[in-house]
C-alpha cells in the first residue's frame, strides 16, 4: 500500500512539479515563524560552574603506585633454592 501511494506521489510530482516546489518556501517561512515560539534559553545543568559558591565533590589524592615496593637489588641465591621456595608442596599419599 505504501509503495502504491509513493508511486502516485512520484507521478504527481513529475506531472505537476510546479506545485511541489511551491511548498518549500511556504514550509521554510512556516518553520522560521514557529522557531520564534521556542524558549530563548533552557536550563541544562543545576548549578553554574562559574559560581564560586557552587557545591562540588571533595578532591582527594591517591597514589597510583602506592603499593609498589622495589625488589632490586636482590641478593644472589642459587636458582634451585629459589625455585623450591616458590614451588607448590608435593601432595602426600593417603
């Protein structure tokens, strides 16, 4: 149904194209006239950012590398002893 009405509109605009072009200036003038009915300003935010008495969230400092501890220089040790220190313990037979 929409395709049929679209075809009728296309045929009407091709035959009477003068009427189709006539509506554009009328629609533009109507849009311009209605744009004067819009409110001049709208409130976007609650508080003005330039107001020095505006409430703001407290500012705090947390170091991003606070839990870091240096592991250098490491005392030399045999690699087998270090590997055994971090390896999981073998399971005992039940």
